[in-house]
């Protein structure tokens, strides 16, 4: 049976599914909105951090350019360069390098390309310095360059030393350099709350992240201005690369700003957990509410179903459903159904009483007709026999014949009265352990003994696996004798039509009685004959009282048999084909006490 065959289950599943669906949709949209907002905040934060780094780059370069042009215009520096004397240029370089806080390199070169002096912790070689020197006459006001160092990048600003800017004959070149190293990266990290890395020529030179992660960051340098994701040690980062040069130069330096998505979105996992718990609580509450609603809707039906089940078990069709008094929380639907059901049972009880009365009157009419018909013939025979006895010329042989007819008809009248009484009075069963196979054999012998004079073969096929059963042996034997007797009489009619001497008329076993086990709780007795069969129009009426197709029958035998079988908790059915025979199937419980 499907779970959806119950109205309670259908209502419960429908309301619970709707509640789960609505809750799931709400949770989905909340999760989606919160995640999108968190992603937006993360991107906005990394853009702000990149803007801070870019602003620092701009201020640094502008400061370097301004300081370099101011120092390059000092007469003392011009004089030292004009002399081409390193001894004169070195003290001046030291003095001004000490005055510049961010100068990791202070170098002076003459117009012949020779470095006169260099001071500062920078490790850039002189060959690198010569690449930015300015000589001859030029209008270039400054030159930017970037050099890789073991743990950082050197940002270089080179300006010409002129005698007169109107006629720009270069006396030499002033070179200032500032390093982007771990100190600057850590400072940026504190300022922007982000991880910082500096790269040059496709390689990371310094970063606030552990050095084993630097190769994984290098691909981001090739995508400036684009936010990209990268995973480092199981942590997802959103990285943004921006150029440090104000204009395109060879060996463009890059700054990487990274923020941890895992860290930033950690609160989302907590939020998802809270939402999941909330959804679970909501679904649980919705499920319980759905079940309560389903039970409320189907409770009146359940009450009626229970009452009808009890009616079927007890046979009391007048059972009523108690109706609760009206109240604030009284279920009006349940009250209406109970009232309607009680009205229906009252009508059924009234109809039963009327039908019972009509049935009794009808049965009394049919019974009186049958009794009148059945009794009239014996009475007429008895009356004729009595007249024979009164004759003065009656012979002893005639007297004996008349007495025999009177005795036979009195026996017939007694049988009629007995059958009518058996049908009319209720059956009282006495259940006890019985051997069914032995009972069947005894019923076959009894039916054959009271059968017609023509010999009719009765075959018995008994199932030895049927053990003792609990039933009323006497009444069951009576029912079997009636059924087997009908089969014998049917064969007698057929044999009478064929003639006793017809070939094969009495050969074989035209009647068979079989027993077999149906299951652990029921067994079957089957009575089959090869008689003339029953007409299709008569088959539905074979169990009706007083219905018979035989001239001398009362039609009560099968009706009594059905009452006995059904009283024992069994069922009797008849299948017949015209001119081919009839099968009577009796199905009984192994233990009639539990039927």
C-alpha cells in the first residue's frame, strides 16, 4: 500500500513540503545576498588598499623628484661635479644623504659617465647606475628606473645637473634611490590590513607572506588591474596587482595587495551554521504543525473509520459516534460528520428493522407455501391409505402396503419439519479438535448411504498435511452431507437420463471430494461432480432458502450448509458449467475460535 493512499499522509506531505520549500528558498536568498555583500565588501576593501599603495607611490616619486631637483641646483654640488674630483663629491654626497630620510642610495656622476660618489645601503652596481646617467645637452628633467635587490626593489630617480636650464648643458647626474623591502611591505600591511608583495620582471622580490608562497603569487604580476583568486596553504586570497611606475618603463615594478577570502568570509560560515540551525528548527516546527493540521483535518474521518471498523467486526450497524458538547475549541467539521454519521446509522437501524420485518413476512409466506405444498402430497397419500384400510374387502397384503405408505409419508413430513426448524433456529456451535480427513470420509459414507439406488462412484483425495483443526464436527459433517448428497443426486439425474447400462455411465469416479491446505491459517474442501450442471440464471440463487430445481426438494439444504460454513468463519462458493459439472469450494479456518 502506498504511503500516499492515506489522506493524512497526503495533507502532511503537502504542507510539510511547502514549508520546507519556502524555508529553503528564503534561506537560499538570504545566503546569496549575504555572500554577495561580503564579496562586495572584500573587493571594495582591496580596492581601497590598492589606492593607498598607489598614493604612497605617487607621493614617494614626487618627493624624490622635488628633492633631487633641489639638490642638483645647489652650487656646491655643481662645483664638485665640475672639478671631476671624487674626494670633493663624496663628503657632499654623505651630507645630503643623511638629510634625506628615505634615501637608500645617493650617487653623483660627471658628464663623462664616471660615478664620482655613492653612499647608502643599496647594493646596486655602478653599471646599473650608468644606465640612467645623462650626458651632453638634453631637455630630460628626470629619469625613473627600478633595480632588483636580494630582498626588495630599488626605486631610482635620476635628474640632470645643469649650469643653466635655458642652455641645458649637463654637468653631471644626481641619482637618488629608495628601497621597497620588508620594512615598507610590513608598513603597508599594517596600514591597509592586507598582505603586500612587490615584484619585478615577473618575480616576487619581497612579500609579507612566507617565501615558499612567492612562486604562486608570480602569475598575478602579469594581470595588473584585475582582481584574481589564488590559494596559498589552503587559504583563499583575492589579489590585485597595480604598477608602481607612473608611466611605462623597462622592468615595470608591481605591487600586489592580497586579502584572505577565507578569513574575511569566515563569519559567513558561522552565519550559514546559524541559518542552517534556524532552517532546521523552522522545518521541524513546520513538520510538526503540518502533522497537527493533517491530524486535525482527518480526525473526523478517523473517528468514522474506527466506528465503521467496529461495526464490521461486531455486526452492529446501529453504533453511534459520541458528539462532544459545543465549546470554543470544538471542531465543527468533526461535529457535523459525527451528527451526519449518527443520522445515517439511525436510518440504517430503521431500515434494518423494516427490512427484517419484511423478510420475516416474506419468509413466512414462502415457508407456508413450501410447507403447504410439501405437506399436501403426504397427507393425500395418507388419506388414500386410510381409505384403503377402511374397506371391508381389504386384504392383508393391501393393509401392509397401506401401512407402509403411511409410515413413509410420516417420515417425509418429519424430515420437512426438521429442515424448516434447522433453518429457522440459530446455530449453537461446539468447537473442538477434529480430524478433517476422517470427518470427510464419514460424510461421504453417510451421503452415499442415503443416496439413490443407482451406483455412483465417489473418489476421496485427502491432504495428509492437514492436522487437527478446531471446528464443530457435527455441524460441519451435516453441511458436507448436504453438499455431497446434492452432487450424488445430480449424478443420479444424469445417469437416469443416460440409462444405467449406457457405456461408461457408472465407470470411474464422477464425484471427487478433496482436501488441501491453503496456508497456515486456512484449508479447503472441494466437492466436484460431472453432473448436468446448473443453469447460469439459477446459479446466483442456489443458496436462497426454498429454492430448488428438484421436484421433491425443499431447497433448504444448501441454505443450512451456508449458515454453518459462515458461522464457522468460512466461505462456500459454487462454480458450474452446463452439462459439464459443478464444483463446490468450502474454505474454512484451521481454528474457528479466531475467525
